[in-house]
C-alpha cells in the first residue's frame, strides 16, 4: 500500500496518464514499437521509471532519470512544448523534495512560462505551476512573492470550477499559511473558513461523515 502522504505528493506530481503508466495500467507496446520506441514511448517509459524510483527510493534516485526525460522531451518536441513543461514541473517537485529550492524555483518558473504561452495564461496546468512556484517561495520565506502567485492561481481556478470544488483546496491551504506568516490573521481565517465550507459541502455531497479530502489531509 502506498503511504497516504506520499500518494498525495505523487498525485500532485504527475498527470493521470503518467500515473496509470507508472502503475502498470498502460497498454503493452507492439513488437515493432518495442524494437524501435518512438520519442513519445521513450518519454513515457522514463516518466514511469522516475515516478517509481521516487516512490520506492526517493527523490535523489529519481532526479537523474527525470533529467533524461527532460532531454528526450526537449529533443522530440522542442523547448517550449507542454510535455517539456510537465517534466520540468515534475523535476521541480523532486528538487524541492531534496530541499534544493533554488533549482526547484528555476524549474517551476520555466514550466510556468511555457504553460502561459501554450494555454494563454489560463487553465489547470497554469494553476499547477503557479501554486508550485508559490510553494517554493514560501519554503524560501519569500512570502511577499508567494502571495500574489496563490491569488492569481485561485482567480484562474475559480473561473473553471464551482466555488466548493475540492480542487481549490490545493491552493487555498498554502495560501492561508502564507497569510498567517504575513500576520494577516483575518484574511487567513476567512480562507480557512472557506476550506471548511468546501469540505463540508463534499461530505454532504458524498452523504457520509468523512470525505476523501479529510482522509488524505
């Protein structure tokens, strides 16, 4: 069984197709594909490998494979492709897990710039990069830089999901933490109250006493 804390990190680290691949749920390649894998297949293979290495051996063992994946993605798709941004995002997470915050910040900044161009500064991928970069700033105690990134991420997310969607909690929780650290207790409490409302709405929707968000906190 995957520990709940590590599962949450993995869920944020990778998109669903990559997680399925890492779990062995992808369809097997044909003999021809196995003999001469396409760049896409090679990238998927490396992504699965660094995901598994991170799960079972830690970030230090996963980083070299993620760097290989980045090189494959850049050569196959060019430096400004969304697949490159996804690997940059994952590599940023791995460096942050190693407390290598400067490298993590640079990787998330590059991923954000690519995604802003590709998705016209909108959509869940942009939200992901904004939140990840804000978390790095928070870890570096750069709260004045983190706060507007969280606020921008929330503004984008709220255009696409209902106000009680649990997706928002991923940005609201670290945003509340930054507000507390900046001694804006009133605003932090308002954000925390909103988180409670979202969880309550999810419990009511599920018709049970405990929601999945509470279980995975």
